[in-house]
C-alpha cells in the first residue's frame, strides 16, 4: 500500500457520496413534477456504486469507489385523483412521481453519515501520518 492510498480511497468515497446526495436532492426537488421533457411524471433516480482501484492499477489493494451509473427507478407512478389538475387523465387521475419522501430522507441521512465517516477516516489517517513524521525528530 502506498503512502497516500488511504487518502485516495477516502477521497473517492467522498466524491461518490456527494454525487449520491445530489441525486437524492434532485429526487426531493421533483416530488411533485408531473410533466417532464421525456413525457410523463419524474422518475426517481438512484446511484450504483462500483469498487475501483484508486490509482487505476488493478493489482493494488487500495480500492476506491465510484458511481458507475445513475439509474431510473422502474416503479410505476402513483395515481392520485385530482380532476382539477392540468395533467389529469379522462378519469381525473394524475400520474405522480414514484418518489417516497421518507425513503429519500433516509437515503440522504445515510449518505451524510457515510460522508462524515470518510471525513473522519481521512482526518485520522492524516493525524497518524503526522505523528509518524514526528518520530523522526
């Protein structure tokens, strides 16, 4: 393991969790979006993480993480009866996004905690390296 492997691993995890929080924020911002450019209601998105060598060398043990793709949730939209809504169908139902606010808040808390844990790991590693440098004095 090289000297900076821990920092590379923590940095890759911080970036992945930041992207995850951005997707969750987008889901929450579109919880009432019934009309998109693609047509129909907004579809909830989620990130897929992938383990990757932090220095792009598959032989190393310093694995990092990255967002390999952002996928749309294929759960069907919720139907809400609101005949006065401009996007209501002939029966008076509106297709609402498949976003569950409680689930998104839990995802946001998990991403936030994972981010905090990686910041702590980064700071602890930094402290250990500084103490190691002091041994040489």
